[in-house]
């Protein structure tokens, strides 16, 4: 992902603070995500690309009301942008990995409740959406369960054994957390990096991106 960006680049609400992503977060603008990612693919020729976002699980102002992952219209927008992202990142013929987003714990509301965007249900719904999109384009789009790597008990944890894996902000990984994740992540992605998507699979993904509506959303 990109700092302060989400794939659904609309006004967002985090801890009741609202902000609108800048133009560099827009998907199709001249300096937006698609253009920048496309340039990186052509310059770097990576063996694979990985996608990890957090801000798609926060509240978004979409279609004139506040909504979030789990609402059908928002989910279709998210799926559309996931397809677009996968098509852009696979344009050089290499696979794409969606990393599941981990659980978060950014503090409490004044009434003692967790913040809406920290709800584990949102994380699970978002990660399920990643799997649904990946299942439509096998051999091109893969899911690696980062969340499971850092949530061995099935929920947010700041420490795993003696290792403090998350910063006190409840969002980012510590340096020790990076070192904990890296070998596990490499073991998961190396077989994918050695694979080559079929031409037919790449064409199907590109066609879905050009159509503008993910297959899973056409019946909604």
C-alpha cells in the first residue's frame, strides 16, 4: 500500500477524525496508485508483488453516507479496486499476493468501547474479501495469511512469546516484529515467486479489470 491511502479512496473516519486522501491516493489520476505502481513494475520487474492495506477497514463516506466493509455496495467497490490492483501489479506477467490485514488495537473510545475500525469482525470480513477475489483468478492472485502469523491466539496480541511484535499504537510492527515476520513470510511467498501465471489467467484478470465490475458483484 501507500501511506495514508486506501484502495477505496474516499473520505475516511478514524477515531471520529475525518480526512480525505490526497490526489496521489486516487486510483486513476495521472499521479495516482495505478500510474505509480505501473511505473514500478516496468522499472523493477519484480518476481511478485504484495499488497497490504489497513485503511480500507475504517469508515468511508461512500455513495453519500458513512459505510464500511461488510456493506454490499462498499464491498463491491473494494472488490473492484482489488481487481484493478491485481491487474496492474500482474501486468508484467508475475503473480500478486494479497496479505491479510492483521488485527488492530488503537485504544478505547471515551465510553470504554473499542474503536469501530478495530473490530475483529471488520478484519475478518476484509480478509474474506481478499480470498474471494483471489479465488476468481487462481494462479495469478494469491493470499498469504499475515494475520495468522501475528495472531496465534486468533486475536490481537502485542507480544508473541518474548517478542514484542507491535508498537504501542496497536497498528505498526516493531523492528523485532519485522524480524519475526520476515522468515515466515519468505517461506510463504517463495513458492509463489517461482511460479508463472498462465496467459489465460492473466487475460481473464485483465478483462475483469477492464469490465469495471467484479464477477462476484454482478448478481448483487
